[in-house]
C-alpha cells in the first residue's frame, strides 16, 4: 500500500511541476493571443517585450481578476505640423525646443516629400493635393488656419499619425497592504513628422498612495517617408525621466527623437510603469488616471493637478482621453 501511495504522490507532484513549467514558459504567440483575447490593443501587444508579454499573459491565465486594462489613442495632424513648421521663423522653432540639427533634418524630410510622386507615397489624389499645398507654405503665405476641407481622414499614410496605448492595473495587494502595478504601453503604428520636443505620460492617483520602482523601456525607429511607417532598424532599451508629485502622481518624459550616428530616430513604442503601495489597508475605493501627451512646437507643460485626480495638459499637445481605473487603499 505504501508503494502505491508513493507512486501516486510522484504522479501528482510531477503533474504539478509540468503545469508550472508550462505556465512560466508560455511561448510568445500564445502570450500575444492571450492578451488580445483579454482586450489588449493588438498593435500594442505586437510591440511588447518578451518579459512584458509573459508577465501579463501569466497573470491573465493564473489570476484574471487581478488585472484590468483600458485602451486609448492619440492622433496627430502632420499636415498642420508642416504648415506650422514652414511658416515659423527659425528662432521661434529653437525657442519651442528644436535645435538646428533637428530643424535641418525636418527641412530635408519635407524637401524629400516634395519630390515624391503620388505613386511613390501611395496616397489618394486628395491627400497628395493637400500635402503639396502644405509643402508650399512660407512665412509670407501662412494660412490663417487649416481649412475644414483640407482635413484628411486618419486612413491617409501622410496626413495623420496614430498612437495606441493600453493602461494596465495589476492588483498585487496582500491581506494587510494595498499594492498595485500601474503601467502604460504604447506604440505609434505610423511615424509622426514632428520632433524636437518631449512626449509625456502622466499618471495621477487618489488615496495618498506612495510609489516606487519607476521603470521605462522605450524603442526608437527610423521613419519611412514613402509609407509613413517604420524601417526595421531599432534603437532599444531607452529610458524616460520622471518627475513625482508625492502621493499624487508621476510624469514620465522622453524625447521624441534621438540623433545617433548621423541618423534621427523617433520614439516608436514603449512601456512605463510604477508601483503604488501603502503600509496599511483602509478599504476605501480610490482611482488612478493616465494620459499621453504628444508635444507640438511651442507645447506647454504637463503636470499633476494639485487639487483633483487628473493630469493637466497645456496647449499645443495632442493628447489621449483620460483613462481611469479604480483601486482600493
């Protein structure tokens, strides 16, 4: 009888070990499918690192009640940027945050665009006409504003660029201590034209939570002018700076572009993360909010509200809608 029991125990233990190994080593394709089925934006999922994919997928498989997500997006108008850039004196562009090398790079890109045909760019007649009109702008013939009939839909490959992001809240609380991992992962499916400023991701929270373990992992790419997308080159493992408003919020800030070996790289995707915690549970419902701000020339500051639970975004920033999740302190 003892031998039979021993054999059964070995079978049970081996089975448990087998399941654990499988959970810890879920392949990337299965992990991506798990996240998409759970509700993550597919474009964001495609840009996540192997570690992030595995961590989120494992949490969903083992404890789906502990993880919540919220998807958002930002759309920026490249035609408007072209008009503003070409009609703004260089001194004002420098005052807005661009340096001379960046200004020269944009000028080169716009000259290249001007030389490309409709077929080169794979755009419609309407979009090509609007683009060429914008490229002819000068300080002497600056348009008063972008005409309504000049607006091109987001399906255009040149006129607009769209960024998608997913807010993730993972509840890691114990019986005595509230703990939450808060992360925001984003990806620009099509590259934006503007650069020289800093984009920002703001996180604000109520309940006097402390925060720790600030983390960022950003990837930069080179823009493909013919498609509005990206070449395969990557500049990985870049980081963001942080500015904390104690017990209220946090701003992650990162450059829109980097000049490496004579090439200009634009931010393509990334994840920023922090952990909220308190030393003692109170059992009161609180909230966390996040927003992405994409700076345009002359962009004003992004900060955490001193009176409410919100991210305050100044003028000349294209930004996402506010995304909110409830947490308990």
